[in-house]
């Protein structure tokens, strides 16, 4: 049985490399990968990219928050991380 892994990602105006990063994470082999993204108040097309992935990938979720900085954004993500092996 494959381990269930949740990858936590915090974004902020990351449209330039976001698709590459998400494709790399989702494309991992040998594990059952899910992705949870928190957007930290982006003003570019990051939300549109996240919305596209959420519509196409059943193992992908995201939510938006106000700009809190990277540290607080990851702490908020940890509050939503349950039910996974790693």
C-alpha cells in the first residue's frame, strides 16, 4: 500500500513558476500525493492557476487568505493537514 502524502504549498504572486512546481509535485511516483495550497493574498494570476488545477485534479485543493507572510501562511496550512501518513 502506498503512503498518503500531503504536500503543503504557500503561494504569493507565484504565477511564473507555479505550474511547473505543481506538475512536479503531482507527478511523483510511488506515493499517493495530495496537494493543499494556501494563497497568501496574490494579486497576479496565481488564483486562476490554482482554480484550473482544482477543477482538473481530484487530489488538489486550495484556499485563499489575507497576506500574513510565509511563516504564518505555513502555520495556517498545518491546521488544515489531517488524515495523511506524511
